[in-house]
């Protein structure tokens, strides 16, 4: 558009001398053409002659001032080429390619990211369900566009999309899961002891039911009965027991929990991540207590584990619960005091192996 406007203005300006000075117009135009041609040739002495858009612009504009019979002698190009240039300049006036937007506008990157996030977090949602959720959030997008984006990202349709992972299952069912696992303790004389630990996923409450050197099935059944008696009414909120396939449990162990309407879920062989919460708490018990104490016997092990259990449930902060310990329901239950007026006291657990801090009364 701008080029055609400049071309029209140049032709009008060049037509003024042709009216006032009719005799010298042709001569002056020929001189201008020759001068411009010389400039072009000087610019390109090292190679073939190439005419830039500006050169074509001036040649086409000056052509109106030179008679048609003289153009072959004056201009370095053929009349057909000159006319083609002129047509090209005029056609530019009606060229709307730069202002034309064809096809559907591209989907914004933020919407694509949100779309893929919905597909990842909801594996049972199809592309039309995702489209509806986006529409509810204010993003209007065609169902076919949603399908194309999912297909390009390698996301399969819902029937073939992978279901929830083990971590997603545990998170969704955390309030109703309690997990069990055995771990061993080596005494100072090399005797190996075994402890049975239970962990409630929802509250992260730790329960170490017993320590023994001979973990028989009968002993494990008795620990299950003791736990059921200790839990009492809270057992009604539990729905699943997660344990591994250790032979020390047995069918009688499962029967204790099945009588309380709990479903026993067995983890796969050699898959500790399927009981990750118990594995994690056993690692914490070792790093924070057992690795720093020489255990003498069963009584000593029970004392150390009982002290750690009390510390873990009543005082130790837990990141999964926004720092409150399992026995504290909310962070707001903890009073905040001015450190300038209240002293912080230390309580030594297991001879200073673990420290707890509280405000002075």
C-alpha cells in the first residue's frame, strides 16, 4: 500500500515539468534514466546487473515522460519488463495478503498448558470433558482443537490412558489406610531383634506395637489384636491395610483386620515403594534414633522406640501436615508468643539424642 502511494506521488511530481516545460521534458527524463542506470552499473561492477525495487520504481515512474518510440533506446530493459514492473506496482495497491488472517487462530500457550494439566490430573476425562471444564473456566475452545493438542502431546484417549499411580491411589485413600511393616534391630552383641510398626496415612500417627527376637505368626497376630484394641472407635474410619508379602503375617493376621471391615492390600514382591510411607518412617527411626544408640536387649529397644514414638506423635513436625505433629490437628492450635517475654526451654529425649523445645510456663 505504501509503495503504491509513493509511486503515485512520484508520477504526479514528475508530470509537473512535462506541462510547464514540454520541450525539455523528454530530454531531462532521458538524462535521469541514464544517470540512474549509471548509478546501478557502478554499484554492481563486480557482478551481473540486478535491479532493486527502488530502481524499478524510478524506471516505471520516468517511463510516462518518455515517448514510447524512444523507450527502447533509453531504457536498459525491454518494454515488456517495464510494463511488468508497472503492473507489479499497481497490484501492490490491492494486495491484502499481509492484512489477511486465514484459518483458526492458534491456541494460546497458557491454555495448552492448562489443557495438558487437566488431562494429566484426570486420566478418565476425554477431550469433550476437558473442553467442558475449560469452558467453565472461561476458555472457549473447540473439541477438535482439544483432541489435536492431546494427540500431538502423545496423550491417549481415556480408555487407553494410564490409570492412577500407586502414589495417587495412596493420596486419595490416605484417610482410610493404615500400613504395616517389620524392621530389624541389631544389638550390641549381634543379636537381631524385630519390631512391628504401623502408620496411619491420614494422620501420620506412628504405632510400634512390639519388639521380639522370634517374630512368629502367633506373635504378629497378637500385635494385630493389641492394635485393634488400642485404636477402638478410630478403626471405623479405616478401610485398607497395606502390607508386604512377608511370611510372618499369615492368614490369621489378616483375619483380625478383616473382622474390623478392613481390606488387606498386598504390595508386589520386592516393591518397597508400594509401602513407601512405612519405609520412610522406618528410615527416620534409624537416622534419628537407632543409628546413634547401642541397643543392649529387647527391653532397651522397647524403651528407645517408645520414647521415639512419643516424640514423633506429640512433637516432631511433619511436612505432609504443614508442620504440625500427628497429635496436633491444626497449626492454629499452637500458640505464638513474643520471644522477648517468653523463654524457650529444651527437653532432652534419650539423653539428649533428640531435643524438644517449648515455651517456659
